[in-house]
C-alpha cells in the first residue's frame, strides 16, 4: 500500500485533505500542488532520479544520538524523578523547547507514559506547566497529557502497542454488516434498534462459533466498570471527528481495517476496544491472520548472495562427504537460504550449497546477488538500506557488511514516474520520521481503504514510507501504491535497525537530519 498524502499521523492520508497544523516535520501532500516539507527528507537527488553510485558522502549526515534533557534555563540541568506524565491524546507532542512553538521531536500515544521532572520548567503557553521528559524534550501538562495516573482514559488505552513484535496490535476487517463505533454498551432493545432485528441471531451464532483467530487477542479483560455503570469511552484529543449519538458515534467505512487493543465479553457478546478508543462488536469483523514470511539475518563472516524459494514447495538435500543424499528436506514457498558459494550437479540439475546445510536447486531460487557498495559508505558503522525495484528486495547493511535480506513489494507503477503512476521513487533519501503505527487511507475509486495504525511506518521521501503490510502476502512482487511494503516480521526488524531511534514510551520520532540512508535502485 502507498500513501497518497500525508499529514500528522492522525490525519487521514488522501490527496487534498487538510493536514494537521502542528509544526512537526511531517511529510507533505502528494497532490498536484504539494506543500514543501517542513524538514526536507531528500538526501541526494530527486525522487525520480536514477541511482548514482557516486553520491557525495557529505550528503549523508551522520546518525545523531538522542541528547539528554537540556538545561531549561533554571539553575543547573533539569533532573528527572520517578514520577511520570501520561499521554491522553492520539498524539501528545514532545517539544524541543518548553513552549508551543518548540520543534516537535516526536510524540506519545494515549495510554503511554514517560518519566518527567518533579516540577515544571516553565509555563509559556501551558497553564499546567511544561515538564522535561525522558530522554529529551518537554511535554505540556494540559489537554493532551496529565499527571493523574488514574485518569479515566488510561483505563481504556491499554495495553498499547507490542513494540518489537511483528504485529504491534492485532487487526480485524469488516465481515458482513459494517460495525458501529459504540461509545456505550447497548442493551438488547437498543442494539436491535441500532443494528436491526437480525442482530440477536448474529450474536448467538458468533458466540457459539467464535472467530478462529480469537486466541490472537490474548486473554479477555474485565469489562471496564465505567461501561457497566452506563458511562462512555472518552474520545481522545486528536481522534477522527465523529457523530455523537446516545450509544454510538456512527459506522465504520466498509474497507476499514481495525487495530485491536483488548477485548471482553458482556451479555454473551464479544467486544473489542480499538487503538482509536472505539468499541466494536467482534461478531461484525474477522480477525486477521497475518503473513508469516520473514527474511534472513546474515551473520558475521557471511555475505550475499541469499536465495528465496520461488515455488510453492520443493525438495532440498543434505549430502554426506561422499556426495550421497542423507536427507531430503521439504522446502516451503519463499524459504530463505544464505548461500555459501558452493555448487554441484545432482540429478542433472545445478544445486547450490547454503549455510543452513541444505542444497537447493538453483533454478528454483530468487537470488539476491552481491551489489556494488555506493561511495557514501565510508566506514563500518553506517547503517543503511538498499532496495531494488527490479528484484523486489531489501538488504540492510552495516558499512559494507549485509546483515539482513528480504523480499518487499514496491509500487505497482514499476519504473514509472511517481508523479503520474503508483511507482516508488528512485534515488538516495534518508528516514526523517518513524512511527510505531500510523493511520493511512486512500480514496482512489475502486481501491478505497482505511487502516487504523499501519505497523512500523518510516517516511523517507514526502509521503512515501517503508511499512508493514498485513493485508497481503505478495512479497517479492509489486503491489503497493508507491510505498515499500514489508512483511510484519521484517518491518519490525528494520524499524529496530534504523535511525532515528524512537525512545521507549514514545510512539513517533522526527528528525531534521541524521536518519538512516535509504537507497532505492531501479
């Protein structure tokens, strides 16, 4: 999937949409008259420029390291205590200075918390005071954050994303009738009035035959007492605007994909609380079973090439020292192998040796070959990404050493122009913002979508990003609207590998420079 426009993470990403007016360095719209980005993400060349191996090393800034909390203008440096400040908005911004005009360093998501200073360091534009937070920056104790660990919204905004897991949330898609976004628990008469007379049969059949993927959601939580008492789930600041009825706030779009935080049972109906703090009935959705594909880590002393099985299944072999087959191994589609350079004939076919100890028929492999190292790589510590559109592959490097290789899905426009087709831009870029999850949508006729919290989003050029794709399993083939799709496990690995680092407790991070270089070759 590609992003057709981009604003702050909570903004709906379609061409021509209004963007969040926060001064964070967000990506501009990809409409016909794009707004220049606050922080230019391009490192060298243009989005459609061909790869130039001679890119200047001076164009690549060194990866910056998060600085400690700076002196806030009081006697001595600010020190952090053990007390915490809690985010209660979809995006609670962390500022470089204790004022509203301070550059946004990143943000927290509702339910998250970070260590803070014991006392505010200033009150400029913030009645509740600005608090220094870990590891850097300042958060306003105001509409988007609180010092009260018992705030009502915090009882719902848990457990938050499982950062580092292939799926930071579990996800669901619409099944049958489009679900309502409930804010209160309806009684039987209310739900029949809202959903129709057939709702009771839907509830009963789903309760007796639960979703086969229900176990992915973990153990059911206790029903929030506030809901049992007739209360409403609070609407977090920054959430998408909705209608307001007695029990619900409208209905989802048919092609919505929901991110689920927790679930519970009430009156023999199963409910989920979404990442946007909506209440949806699980009998109206199908829980996603995500693709399990993942690339291969390349160990020290090993290198490219790497091979992935092209076919659905095949046989691999183990040989003894005399060249006799000791074991025939059943191989699976896109299984990865770190090839060791050895080859021989077996059964009239060329087979390649691997560090896994398995020999595989060469013609059945999609091979990621060694590549020329660009001249901007001057040391053994620089982390960078190398994407090939023709090969549909990504290789992560530390200096000249490849450390990870996988298959990706770039834009369906292939080698076309990104301005006129669903092509991925080619050139040399750098990651300028990272988000544990981000909302994305598109309004192209016949291909509309709305995805709550796409995992592991990393913008590298305008509205183009690397991100996980849990909604398809076509890695190794073009598929997206221009972004670079990765399998969930690969996206989690790459997110942890690249800079800027998203500090613990934060949900997103912005930088002016120093992000990991991203080289997109033809």
